[in-house]
């Protein structure tokens, strides 16, 4: 079996996190980085004992899977730059799989920009989240018809090193962006507020933060591992006239649940706006 080349165009936090996970989950492959900021790419390559590509062109020449870990507003420029190389590879029956994590860029839009190759490029969209940095992420994945099942399974295996991989229809991806893509920021706000409450009650800051973070981590594990509804788990700790119900009443008074729902809704709607901007104008407005 030949060694797979995984090319990552962009070496920011998410690109690095996924390459780190891939490096841990799959064997018989070689990872390579390229980035406008060469020192960043060099550091990422050194940490993973990966290759350092000189240019995006080199990445496009070598990658069997080409990860597009760049900001949405520069993705079109990158696609136009590498499409002639992909076209040459297509003539040699050596078509790579493009893997994009750019919010707002649909599979069809990526394929339209790449259409100068004369063929619909096998394209995958993923939406990872930041817990992928510690191999606890969830990665939504949708694919174009040109990606065969063997390559999908291989990609799922590679990405599993960064967290749970879940196939989803592309029309659900904006909802995923609003929930799990933006969700870690919402959870961090909650952890910070929970810790602030502990400080208000007299705990040292470091202790309060430790207790808050572990409480969120442990509760999330209970939801996933027991399969019980969060409401049932909430009731397990809520005694009549006790401390927990007093705190829940305060949260309800502050419209906690509806505020969280509105936060996810706002992020979901913004993801749709970004996609519409890309589809209509050829670039993403942020």
C-alpha cells in the first residue's frame, strides 16, 4: 500500500489540530504544511515531523487529500491558484480529494471555482470544532458524489484522531456551525461565569475555574455515556426546596435557556448569510 500524502494548506489552530489527530489515528501517511506565514507552517511541521511545502502549488502536486485550512475570504484565491495543477493531475487519472473547512463555502461553489480543470473535483466539506485540539472534537462531514466510499471511510478513520466524525447532509451544515462550531465559545462563557460565581462565593480563582471546568466536562460525559436526557440528569440533583432548584430559578429568571437557543440561532443565521455572500458574490464578507 502506497504512502498517502496529506497536504494542509494553512497551518492555523484548526488545520494543525486536524493534522495532529490524523497523525495519531492513521499510519502509512505523510503530512505536509504550507502557509503564507512560513514560520507558522515550519513550526507545525516540526511538531508533527511533517514536510514543509514551499508553495500551495507543491501541496496541490503532492497531496492525495488536500485540506483547505484557510480563511473563507481567501479560499477562492487559493482554489484558482491550484486548479491548473489539479487539472494536470486529472489528465493522469490522479485526482486528489479536496477537504474544505471554510464556513460559507458550499461543495457546489468550490467545484464551480475549480471547474476550469474540466472535471468535478471530489470535494468534502467538514465542520470541526476547537475541542479537536485535544482530540475531543466533533467533526461534521459531507461529501460530493465524486468521493467514493473507500475514500470516505479512509477520511473518517484519519479524522477520528481529532474526535467523533459524523456524516451529515450538506443542508444541515450551517446548523452544525451554529451549534458545535460556535458552541465551544458559548460553553467557555458559561464556564467563566460559573467560576465567577464560585469566586463570589469565596473560592480562590484557580479552584473555582477547576471546579467549573470539571463540572461541565463530567456532566457532558454523563449525557453521552448514560444516554439519559439532560432533563432527567438535572432532576437527579434537584431536591425539593434545595440549593439547585434555587439556582435553576435564578437561571430561568434570566431567560438562560431561551438566550442559549437564540445564540445558536444567531450563529446559524450568520452561517447562512456567509454562504449566500459567497454564492452570490464569489467572496465571503465577514
